[in-house]
């Protein structure tokens, strides 16, 4: 992903972006810990929170790194505890084991599960993509809300289309659950904005 992103902004059309974007390859919590406190205006985490087992550590770090009024915007796979055996493009393993297609497993906070991706999307009988296996952790909506309250965030948790302005919506866009944490007090300071994008 980093190599693709570097290639993307090397395009002449996006030259100005390369002046303000830097790429860092590091463990997420270590990287956040290395940043100055109260300096971030915005942190964007796309397809990331599901891979963090220690959600409390993430919330603690974000609460110290964001400025007042700063935001964390993060996509979330699902806050529903039911784990189906497969989706359109992947199979899910519970405790490392495959389970029947007509069954579900109920996840508890902190449970981890494995995702293996099919070579052919929509075909659960196809082989898996070699090396495309990942571990995810389940975090319930209740746990996320409790952590947000404890660390002093205003919270939105739901479909991103309910968060953005109605006029900017497009009927063809997909549904996506999103978490938005705002460090309570608004900051009207017009200084340079610092943004951290994590994927």
C-alpha cells in the first residue's frame, strides 16, 4: 500500500501533495506514541481499528495527541458480534477453525478471528489468495462508547452517510460503518493543520 501511495502522488498532477505528505512504516501505537502531544488536528484510520487488539491504548494515545476539537475518523468492519463463516470475498475462521457455512459464531469483546481471502470473489469454493490472511479483533459498540466517554470524546458511531451532509451523498455509494471521535472543546485556531492518515 505504501509503494502504491508513493507511486500515486508521484504523478505530475499531484506534485503539490508530495510536499506535505510523508510516509512512515511502523507499528501503529508506537508511531502515535512518537508524536508530540496535542499537535494533531485530524487522524484518519482506514481499515485499521479492527487490527488493533488494545483499543484502550489507542484511545489513550489519540486523546493525548489530538488538539482540542481534533478528530479521529475511522472505518470499522462491524460492531455486530455475529461472525458468519464467509462473505463475498473472504472466509472467517473462529479460534483458527473453519466452521459450517450455515452457522455463525458470537464474538465477545477482544475476540480475534482470521480472515482468508478467496481468489475469486463470490466463490466460496475457490482457493485462497496466498499470503492474504489477516487477524482481526472484535470491538463492540458498547465498548467503543465507554472508552470514548472515559477519554473525553464526543462520539459518532454509525453509517458514514448519516454523518456527512445530505447534499454530498450519492445513492450509489456503499454502506460503511464509521467512528468519529472529537476531542471535546472546539479549537478556532487558524494555524497549519496536521493530519495523520493510518492504514
